[in-house]
C-alpha cells in the first residue's frame, strides 16, 4: 500500500514503487566534511561522493556524456535500491508523471501488474481484457526475459520501463510457469490500457457475483451504485471475486469493507515496527450486506488492498476464502514529492489482519484450495468459481 496525498494506496503496476533532497541546497562542496542541515541526528559525511563525482568530471573519457542531473538522480536511486526493498523506489520527474498516470487507470502497455517475489520478477496479475490477459499470461508467471534482456536482478521499475511502449508495438516476454518444463516466448502487441474496477451479475437467481478488479478512486462510487442494484434485486447471497486484483487505495478497501461488516470493526492494522504505536483502521459504513452469506475468491494475483479486504472478512465474519494463496503484498508505502517533480516511494510499515497476522511475503492461504490449470484456462472453465457457487448455495 502507498500513501499518496495523505492517502494510503498499494501500488500496482509493478507492479509497478532515504534521504530527502540529499543534493539540494544547504550542502557545502569541496570541504572534507559535508553537512546536511536537515538530516538529524548527527552529520552525514558525503566527502566520498563528492570525491568520486570530481574524479568522474576530471577523468571520464567523454565529458559530453556527464550529466549532473542524471548523476544526482542515479545517486538517489542507488540509495533507495540499497535498502533491498522492491517497493522503495525513486522516480525522476518523467517516471513520476507516469506513476501518477498509472493511478488514473489509463496507460500504454500490455496490462499486467509485476512484482518481485523471492528475487524473481513475477506477474502479480494480468488485468481484465488487456493484451497480457488475452495472450494467456497468468498470475504467478515468472518473467525470465523482456525482449532480449534478462530479467535476472532487474528492478520493478526497469521492468515496467521495458514493458511499456507505444501503442501497436510488439513486446516479447520469455515466461516460465510451474506447470511447464521449459520457458516460452509470448509475443504481445501493446495497447492503451484502461483498467475497469468492478462489475456484477445475478447467478442462479439469488446470488450476487461481484468481481472487483482494482481498488482505484472510482470503485467506491461505482460500488455504491452497484450495491443499490443488488439490494433491489432478488440477491440474498454474495460471491466476492478478488482474483487478479493487485490492490489500490486503502481508504477504498476500508470503505468497501463497511458494506460487509458492522460499524467500528477492524479492517487492518498498520504496524510501524517495534516500540511504535500501531494504527487501527475501522469500518465506517452502513453494513447493508453484513448479514448476507458470503464467500471470497482469491489467487496469486490478489494483492495488497484485496488481501486486506479478504483478510478482514475472514477474521471478522469467518468468511471462507476459496482458490489459491494470495500474493503477499502487505507493506505500506508513502509517496513523497520532491521539489523538482521527482518522487520517493518509501516503505514505512506492514499491514496486519485484524487478528494480527502479517500479510507481507506470506499472503492469505485459502480455506478451500482449488487450482486453475492451463487446461481450464484454455477451455474457459472456472472450477474456482464453480466451487464458490456450490458452497454459497448451502450457506444460510
């Protein structure tokens, strides 16, 4: 999850995200001791950096290639990367604009959320009706190569930069899947990606099947409208599908939880580490669906805000989770804007379920495990949804 403009969001799209203004005003160049007046406690000795910088300036064979701004951005990026946290990142102004565009839900690419798990670049979720999904990419696929470049030791940001591209251009991803003996090259044509957030339909006469794809800023208002439709329909039970939902805004997840839980129930706990107070997020909604029998679908593509919603429904109402183990994106990021339009995205905390269980790197284990095979995908079968409908019919 990420905090952006005082709000908590979890990034998706790799997907897709220290010291503040380390090289800004207030530093003294050329002295042995470089003091940062905004860094406390104590002083920071940056003489080694400046020593290396001046040696580059003096000795590099092609001085025309020396770009001071790029060097500064590279140094800040290096600081973020040194923390060995895939979700702590630096964005230069161009990347920051793209990041904000991602949050608006429209961009050019193939429509997949990527992340790092066990130091492997992995597809968290292919988004609905996108080139990536139509090409057969699945949650949990390991990206071995992007074009001609090996994805080994590649950061999420590097991967996103390579995957993005002009509409109509071709991208080749080399993919490995646990059920395969070898890798496969998958060719995909990039397109403009507009991410849906929700849809629903009535199944078997009285079951509202709700599929949430993303916890973006439009979801709350869209769900309000859908909720009124469900309340005025014959629906008496709910199947909530959070598969391939890579997350979004915490506040949206909290708002949605308020429809399914009683007021003041804990949605999630923000853990800032030892000796620091935890923050509790509670429901504030109308609880109109709190008495409806429910089951929830999850898979490897369920991450962050979707894991929070699934976790609170299980902890508070003992609602069964069906499908496959979720991704395990349970850390909190805060986005800080720097003065030139660049950004730092910093992990500041971990999310816990209401019962105090960590989501980060662990994920949620389903109560009923049902795998979706390649054969199911190719034949457009959905045994996970079939199982959810079978179970919900017997709930009262």
